[in-house]
C-alpha cells in the first residue's frame, strides 16, 4: 500500500479510459505498481509521478490534477 506524505504537493491521477492499467509510481522505496480501473482516482505526492504516467497523460489515457 502507498504511504502518503501530507507535506508534499498532492496530485490526483484519474483513469479516463475504459481499460484498466497497471501504472508504476516512483516512491522513496523504489517503484510500486498500482492497478487503476476505469474512472478510478488515486491521490499521490507529485514526486511519485513516473515517466509512464506522463506518457499516458500525453496520450489522454490518464488525467493528473491538483488534489486539494
């Protein structure tokens, strides 16, 4: 499970497609895998966003927004 640090800028990752995806997040302990279902949202610190997440945002499969 992801440990969220409240002092960092938080981002919401939303799966905007109709497919589920396995996304990799860069945590302080290394890469962690998270299964994201269609329309599911995950809130993580900004530093967790990996190159894969940025690529899926460019392809309009994921959406990243400020969480709060």
